[in-house]
C-alpha cells in the first residue's frame, strides 16, 4: 500500500497500528479503531524529532453503553431483549481529535452536528410514517 501512494490507512483491527513499519511511519497516517490508539503512533523520526502517525481513532463508547444499561437496571428498567442504539449524540461512537489541527477539529465538530441533526430528522420521519 505504501508504494501505491496510500497516505491514510484505517486499520479496522485494534492492534494493527503496531505493525506499521518504521519507514511507513513517516509517509502515512493511521486511523485507529475501537479505542484511542494515539499512544501507539508515537515514534522518533530519523532526524530525532518526536512524532505520531495516528491521525485519529474511531472509538466505540463501550463505557457509555455499560453505564446506560447499569443506570436503567438500577432504576428498575433493565431493557432486556430490547435493541438500544447509542450513536454520536449519545457518545456511543466518537473520534479522537488530539492530533488534529484547529481547522480539522472544527470540521469534525461541524460534521458531527450535521450527522446528529440528519439522524434526528430521519428518526422523526420514521416515527411519523410507521
């Protein structure tokens, strides 16, 4: 992939960031998966400069899901057998922005707000038509 000019790799498997070789680290960005994998991208470049090749990570909000179910169970409303969706609005999924610049962070926040708004409209549409 490196030789083909690929500059961003979405690893799609939790520990794959570790396998990015030393030369590739200076040529590509990696997107981590499941948890914040920023620390897996730390390296020292050939010129001695500290750097990081992890652009961002797509994060599953497992803790959010567990807390949601625990809170419902504690209140006597355990949702056994029900399908619960935790999306962007509920912090069920997110991305890490610490390696992004201000413009990129603003773009992410804008896209998130737009996605949440579209999903709300979609949900209202489905509820009113089914």
